[in-house]
């Protein structure tokens, strides 16, 4: 299919009559206890399934009227056309005037998508062949370091999407690993991660992946420079050369081949990105090399296939049963209309420990905007503040605020139904898994119904004044996503679900989720401050910054 050409104009949701109706509906008191009491079929009516993902959103503060208006709002601002524009390579990244084709990264090889006369699918699968070639060399022990020894450790150096995506997926799928090659991740600019790691690694058997779309990110390149210095210090003792070290110990992944070559990455070890791949949407590309090394190329392709299955669901399913559309519309209802401006992600599965951090970047960097695509100031709330933690840990950390604090917070509970399938061998672990699932369901119930949740079981009367310190008010909205079983395919679908949720939210808010100009000025200012530190310049900053610079200088 040929891509939609140029920028596409869409209707604005803000001017829709459904927007006004939702504003009115939001002013009425919402009680989850009352909503369930009024409808015995509520849980069935407000749940749906796609593939291995089952979503129950019945504990959200909405009813049929709200849902109908949300769906009509999506239709009125042409979310269907916006989905088509995304999938077909239209210029949906309006500020940078390009497509956002992360969905093309997981298209099957038989698909066709032409963007500006270029067969994107052919380019993607050529890159995947390179990922397969390099990853298999490492996995099979044929990639040798400067001393001739096989690689034992791979260090992915990146930041943001070049770190969080591969880190999250590799951790989640580690039980699927079928190699002794250890994969590590370094992102922090101050060198702490790298310093601690290098103390335990052998420079003769360590391979570094430098992942940076621009190949100019100071965080990444400062770590890469230190890694090279560490390698050279050992290589020189063994009569190695810098060219040999660079060729045998570094792979580059970037959209900027010139900068990779200038840094010293050998052309055969350069993996290509494209300008239409946003960092936080890039784990499906060569950025996922670390994942492929750890779990193998067939399982990496299963991850891509799972994401593609969600792409198809997003494109084809009726909005009333469309998981990403519903998840996105609920998020808009909470943030914009109910003004629930905090959201937490609570996976009850240790394998998903990095999912909250990944989604924090995905949502807040994408939708943390206050200007529409047309440059107009926004007068409504957009992206909520998002954070999260493994549910069992979070219970002992910040659930106090969720249950008894003054803030209203929406929650996503995520859990896997099946785990430790060998019940005889893993009976104790199976019991722990069931306990985790029980806690997931229990916490969402208490958040929704407060003290009445216990009263119904214990057949006791709730007295809110009897002991206010132990009173749970409830009425905290939540959605529960159950995964049949965590596999590369189901993880791919889960991640794509949240990618598309972000796009639905942005479509309603009329913002561009594919740029991140908000991070740029701080980087520019850091260069000026660093120059002042090195050369002692003063008088160009505010008095607070000047004072802090002077204090640092005294102690340096």
C-alpha cells in the first residue's frame, strides 16, 4: 500500500458537542460502589479481550453514557483516520515533518508499505537480517575480542528509549534466554553504572553496543568513551591496536552513519535506524539487538509478531471492543474531565519490574505537552504524572497514599494468569504466584470499594467514625489487564497496547506525541554551565546557579 502523503487535517475534539457533554457528566458524583450495585452485569459489560490480553475496566468511574460519549468523541475527531494515517506513513509527527512508523518495524516480510517511494518493509527486514547476523555471531561464540577469546558479556550503552526498551524487554523475557552470554545496560551519565560494571568484566571478552539515534547524545558518548579507554588500557598491554579494539568490541546503532564512522565504528558493525523511528518506540528495531542476543532471533521475531497482532487489532476492531482505544479514552476521561492527574502502573509480576519506568517515558515524554499541533495553548489537562512499581513492593511503599491519601490516582493493575506450569516441581513457586494474583485482585477491590469491601465479606456494619485511622474511602479508579501467560508474543502485544493508548490520547488532545522538544533546552544549557565550570566564567547565569557553581569550585 502507498503511504498517505503530507500532513492530514483532522477535526478538533475540543469543539465537539461530545466534549461538552463529557464535561457535564464529569461534574456529577461518581461512586464505584453505587455503579456496581446498580448493574449486576457491570463487570461483563466493561471488559474485553484481544489475543492473550484480557482487560477489565469496570472499576473505572464511568457508566454506559460516559462510554458512549467517549466513543462518539473519538469518532468526531476522526480517530479512525488518525490510525490509518499512523499506519500508512503520513506525516503524523507534524513539528518534525515526518512519519512515525514504529508499526512498520513489526510488519511481516510479505507486507508492503511505500513511503515517499521507498519500500519501508524491505529496509526494515534488511536491518533485521543484520541484527540476526551480528547476534548469532555473538551467541555462537564466533565473535572474538582483540585477544581471540569469545565474547561472554554484552553492554548496551544508551539512554531513554535506547536503554529503557531493551532493558525492560530483556528483563521480562530472561527466562526465555538460551545463551550464557550476559547482557548489561548502562545509561547514567555520571559513570556510576559503568564503573561498577567494569570492575567485574573482562575487557578481552566484552562487547559494547552504542545505541543512539543521533549518535550525539552526551550521556551515551561519555560512557562509550570511558569504555573505549578501559579496553585500550588492557589491549595495549597485549599489543592490541585501537582499530582492532574498535572493530572487535563495538557495534553502533544510529540514524547517523557519518558520526558512527567518525567515532570509529566499523561499517560492517553499524546498524541503521531511520528518522521516522522515535527513541521510545524503537525497541522493535536494531535497538533491540541486546534482546536478540539474549533470547535469540526467533523469539525476538515473536516479540515483533505480538506487537503486530495488536497493531491489527488497533486498526480493525470496533472501538467498543478496541483495547488501545478504550484504554486511551479512559485515560482522557480521568485526566481531562475528572481531573485525576496522577496515574500508577502496578505489575504483579517481578519480570515486569522495568515496565513502569518504560511506560513513564512512553507516556510523559509523548503526551506531556501544553500546545496543540496547531500551536495553540491548551486550556485542559493532558498527560497525568505517571509512576509505578512491582505491585507487591508498591503495597509497602506508596499504597498508603492510594488508600488513604488526599489525592485521587488512577491505577493499571497488570498480572499474568499462568506461571510455573510444572505444578509438581514448582509447587511452592506456584503458591507464591497465586498469592501475588490474590493481592492484585484484592488491592484493586479495596481501592474501588474501601471499607465496604471487607464489610461485605465479614457481614459487618461500616462505621466511618469508629476509627478514622483505619478507614478506607475507596472510589479510586483502576483497570486490570490480565495476560494469559508472559511470552515474547504476549509481551509484544502488551507494549504495543500502551503505544497505541498514547496515540489515542494524543489524538483526542490534538497534540503531537512523537516529538520531545522539552528535553532540548536543558541539554543546551548544560553545555554552557559545563563550559563555565571548566573556564571559570561567571556572571551569565542567575544568582542561584552562580552561587552553586562557586560552591562546587571551592570543593573541586
